[in-house]
């Protein structure tokens, strides 16, 4: 029954997507094609997820979604978002470090930092500032499609001179109109009391659909959203990160492990872990290099073994791993899964399979990196794929490590000249960066089914129906609570408006009463003076 409802829901959203596209062509494109960038129109016509995002943000009301699309696409053309590059932004903006991407919250969402104390209101630079924010958002949208952001306003040492309401409104519009469904949370940290009035206005700009995502937190309360490893020292964190430019700090996949410090050789690793290999047959099929410094973001790159050994143990390595169901179509390689690797606590959920398929007529070299090299084993992590062939890569959790939504993987690929028989290490040193295809995968943590159904073991006959009923009840309760919350918020906003109106009327009436009293006193004085004998 649940599968049928899900299928009907998918069919309904597909119809809405097609209806939105058709109405956009008929009602907006026919008026004028110069309003939009042709690349955005083409993407809207091909990318279902983009249209679905606008629909979801507007509660699947097609007319409302169309208004959002129209405004968004006009903005993209006005600011030249598709052509924004580092060179298009004044260098001093990057050097200030007022805006940047770095770290993750507890849900695995990227953190978008705004250092408010570094912002100064200036009408001459407001357009460049807006393009600067658009540059970061567009850069992230291309690297992590579909992944939301958590915005952090660091208010430490800031004052009223740092608040530019026009700029703040623009940031709100970026998440409300231009990049719908991008916002996970907006956290205001350590806000001075003098700015309460300003942020009340910001709250009204967000609208009812996003106001619940606005969080006010002290330095201690922000730890409920972000782990200390991604918080600066003045927020009680342990993150040693210091902003500097160049390079841009948002990319966790910039430096390979061999350039970050000493690495453990394959032979040493196998001799040290001989006892563990007898206990865990899975780990015996993986050899790897591990970074010495566990706190830094490093990358895992396994040494290659002979090609015949890799082919011989492929079936044993992939045994028990689930085949991915989605595929990313790349210029050099098709990558499966398309977006995420799913890990769980059960033994069968500690391994994932990545399938790379060569779609070119030449050999394609590839390598896999990760932001958590101490947790994962990748086999093979570096090799090449023949034309038209596929390579299975097994990613497994090492020892008792647990996957985290903050973990990321990077698949890099570059086309090789078949006439050259060079070493892969040398090839990666010499290949031009522009010729390298990159695709990022995030980690998804799956909750164990046993933990979910364990409370129902005492009644095996009613397990299925009871579980479904519990899920339906929980979902219904959530919807009721959400609806009630939205009604309360809306009512509060109306009451606040009425109260402000009443206070204004009260002040006017008090003023009029004072004027009348003064007039009466004046009349009384004139009357008294006229009655006195001359």
C-alpha cells in the first residue's frame, strides 16, 4: 500500500513538473526570450530536480512556482551567474574572509560562514558583494547538487555599523527565491541585544515557510548544531582553521596525502595488521596508505598491485556488496551511485560498491580520495579503465569506524594516451587540471532495521501492521504539529502588526489630548485676562 502511494506521488510530481515547463514556455518564453540566459532555460527544460525544487518550495502550486522561476532566472541573467569566476570578483573581497564555505554541521550540511564584523555598509561595493555571495552559492550548487547549506552569521564583535539591511535582505532572497530548498538552517550566533529589532525585520522577510529554520544561539548553544571540530576557538571549538586566500577554502579535496606528510607503506601496514586480518576476512582484501595526522583532512590513495591480482580477487571483494541503483553520466566515466554511498551498523552495511564505466575510446585513469582516510579502505583506489569496460571499487569501513554524513569521496578521472605506457603516479603529476573530471559522493548513514523493530518483537503477529500504523501516526502527528506551528507563527505575526498599529494610534490620541489640554488652558487664560478690570 505504501509503495503504491509512493508511486502515485512520484507520478503526480512528474505531471506537475511537465505542467510547469509547459506553462513557462507558453506564458513566459513567448513574451520575450531576452529576459533569461539560454543556458538557464535549457537546464530548466532538462533538469527535473531543479523544477521539483521550485515546486516543493511553493507547496506544489504551479502558478507560485512559475513566479519564483521567472524572478530567479531574471536575477541569474542580471548578475551573469553562469559566467561568475574568481577573476570577476575583486580580489580584496576574497582576502577579507568575510564570506566562505568551511566545515559541516551535525547533519552533514556544509557551513556557509558570514563574519559580520568584517562587513561595512558601502553603496559603492554593494553590487560586487552581491556577486560575491552568488559566486559562492553557484560554486557550491555545481559541486554538491541537491545538498542544503547551513548559514552561520558570526556576530562576535559586531555592531550596528556592520548591519547592512539591503545586503541581508539580498542574502535572504538568495535562499528564498534564487536557490530554493538550499537552506537547511540559518544560525545567528552571539547576537548583541541592540540588534534585536533588526533581526525581527529579517524574520519577517524569511516568510512562514523558512522562519522555522532561523535559529538564535549563544556560544554554548551552537554546539547543539555543530561539533567543536568545526567551530572556531571563540565559540568554544577546536577547529585550527585560519582563513587565507589563495586558494579558496571550500574544497576538501585539494591536496593528496603524499604531499601532506609521511605515509605508512603497504608492507608495513600489512605486517602491523596481521592479527586483525585473521579476524576480519573483509579487511584482508584491502591494502592502503594511512595518514599519520588524524585531525587534518587528508586523502586515502591505495598503492596499486599487479593487474592480474586485481582481476583475480574482484568477485571476492564485491561479494555481499549492494549494487548501486543510480548513475551519474560523466564526460569520461559513468559513476554509480550518482550521489551517495550508504553505510549502516550491520555487517552487510559496512561496504559499498562504486562502479566506474569508461564511455570514451581511450584508457581512462582514475583515483578515489576521501576526507576521512583513517575510517575507510578503498580497493582499488587508483588504476585505469579500458575503453568500454567497467571497474568495481569496494569502499569499506575500517575496524570499528562509523560513517558520518560529513564524510565525502572524490572520484577523479583523466583520459590517457593509449600510445604511452607511463606510470600512473607520473601521469597524475603531468596531467593538466582542466582535463580532469571530478565527481563527489557524500555518505548517507542508514539506521539499523533491528533497532527500529526491536520494541515490536513481543508481538510478532502484529509487527507489520503495528509498525506501519506507528509510522503513519508519527507522520500524521508531525504534519499536525507543523501546521499548528505555522498557524501560531502567522497569528503571532498578525497580532504583532495589530499591536504595533494600536500603539501608534494610542500615541496619536495622546498627542491630540495634550494639544486639547493646552488649548483649553490657553482659552482659560485668555478668558481670565479679559474679565479682569482695566
